[in-house]
């Protein structure tokens, strides 16, 4: 989890997407997240975290529903939501923290 601490400690907003490959809602978010990443460019980061491969982290963050999206900035969680979101909503949220 030390890499996680370094990642969320960045001064740009970091959008985390907790997902699994066998979850339809998670799969539906993949193209949305590509659009978000393209729109924010180097002003932020979009990181996908497979819960099956990072179970300890998901448990530590109490991820229960998928997808779960979080925005961190400077080591602080500034936003969290479970369920699908549209690209414009996510882009606007991230812009609030740039």
C-alpha cells in the first residue's frame, strides 16, 4: 500500500475506479473513464484498480459496491461515489479540484 500512498499524495486530482472484470456496471465505465482521462490530460490522473487483484486495499477503503469511484488530492479523499457516472459529471468534478 506504500505505492498507493505515493499515488494519492500527488498534488493533481487522482480519480480511482474500483472495478472487477465480471461486473457489468464496471465494464460500462471503461469507455467513460477513457473519455475523462483524455479530457483532463496531464492535469489529473485516472487509475483503475481491480478489486480482485487488490482486495486488501479495497477492504481498507470499505469498497462494497462496484464500480466505486474516488477522487484524491494531496493525500485527502475529496469525493466518493458508488455506481456508474457519466463522463461530463466526472470531468467537472475533477476540474473543481485542479
